[in-house]
């Protein structure tokens, strides 16, 4: 926390959804494999997924 007791500035952070099965949500989603994990990446950051 800042010393004056205010709030921290908002940071653009998008977490990856972890699902047992991943699938494309839209036409721009791509299913890829990184480090042995199946992932979905997309222009829409809400569509980021990781299998696990």
C-alpha cells in the first residue's frame, strides 16, 4: 500500500483460465502447445486458457 493510504494504480493483468479441457471460443482463438501444456491464445485477452 502506498504510505498515504490510497489505492494502487490499476495494472492491466489478465490471468489465464485453467480448465481440464480447452477449446476455441471465437474465430481468432489459436490452440497451441507450450512446454507440454495445451493453451489457447487470442486477441481477446478474456479467452486465454491453459489446460491443467
